[in-house]
C-alpha cells in the first residue's frame, strides 16, 4: 500500500511539472507550483521526513506562491511566445537528464542498510542523541547541535538573499514609500476573505510561536516558524494593504531584526568559544551539559526564526514596492 502511495505521488509530481512547463499562463503556473509544493510535502510525509515536509508545505505551498503572485504584477500574467525553437537548449536538457539518470545507477538500493548514509555518522547521531542532547526530535539535534555550523551557513544565505533583493529593488521601495496607494491593495474589495483572514491571521501567528518553541519535541523549529509568521504578515498586506502592514511592522525594524537573528546565532558560538569549548558547542552554557545544549538550541533557533521571518517579509515588501512603482509609472 505504501509503495502504491509513493508511486502515485511521484506520478502526480511528474504530471504537475509537465503542466507547469507547458503552461503559458503565469498565474496558472504559480497555482500549479503551489500544488507541486503540497504534493512534495505529502511525499516527504510518506517517507517519514516530517520536518522536511513541514518546511516544504510552508515555503513551497505558502510563501512562494504569495511572492510569485506579487512578482506577476510586474512581469504580467502571460508569457511571451517564442518564435524560435531552442533546439540547443532542449539538447542540453536531454544530456543533463541522461547524466543524472546515469549517476543514479551507482547509488545503493533504496533502503539498503549498507548505504553510506547509514554507515557514516548517522548511526552515532541516533545512538548518542538521547544522552548527549536529551530531546525527542532527533532532526533538531542534528540541525541545531551536531551540524549547527551548517545551519548557521544556511541562515547567512537567507540574510544574504534579502540583502541582494533590497539592493536590486531599492528604487522600487523608494517609489512605494512616496505614494499612499499601491498595487497590493487590489484584494481589499473581497469582504469574505478579509473577514476570514481576521480570524485566521492571529491563529497563524500563534501557531508560528508554537512551532518556534516546540521544535525540540516535534516537527518544527526556526525555519518553519519564521516562514509561517511571514506568511501571516504577507497575507495581511495583500488583503488590507501594504501601507497598513508596513505601519504595523516597519521595514527599518525588519532590517535590524534580519541582522540581529544572524548575530544572535553567531553570538552563541562566540560565547561557547570563550568558555573554552568548540564554536557552537553549547555544553558549557549551563552547569549541566544537557541543559546547556537545550539553552543553546533554544537561542539559536530563535535567531533562525527571527532572520527567516524578517527576510521573507522584507522580500515581499521589496517586490510589492517595486510593483507599485511600475504600476504608478504606467
């Protein structure tokens, strides 16, 4: 039964991907991309990767479609039809796909206990995590403790991405700030959506806090909580207007928070280093090493959540501001 479910989900993923490739209506592409994210999340759940499924559902089916819908206000709804057929590009895609398939032939059988992923450090993580970390969610143990330096790199990548977007779209943001009207307010006439959102947005924010501080005991953590929090704010901006959202959460404050989250994460490593242990080794943050690891994980996950939420909201503000400037110019 599980095999049938996996095959069905994979087939649906392939069909959705082909539909996206053949679609010329960009609005339909965004909707299909959201469906693709939900299907991917369902596939990860069937593979017992609940934390990954959580992230995929929040990003692939949550924030990503909202950002792309905002981008469509600049790009337009329909893709321009090419008058030439790019045979060279099609040939390159075929060659790349063939090489990828060829590479999978050297992979060990699916679920094999002799696979390198099962014989390297995974066994130690599984055996040592209950005593060294002492939290039920082993994924959090790996990402926030054993591989905390890798996760710090991911947070820095998110921060770098928002810096790049702000640099590229600064002129659009300045145009938006000088105008009381904006293109994001086109959904203000949908009374039902606005009433329902007033009930859902507080629950989304509360759920984001639950996910943030419950990542040690179940699926979740800073990445998922940050995205959920950002999705609630973005939904508020799309339904009630960008000006009201920016009045509630100012871009200047978000820029400080995006940097603060990274500094908070890195600062925990500095404190650990000054206590005489390795960078991002939380065992000296308390008298009990296990309690110290709990404190370290809690603080760095908070830094992740702050940076991710601030970065996602800032990216939306930048896109919405740029779209506003384009609409007003036209």
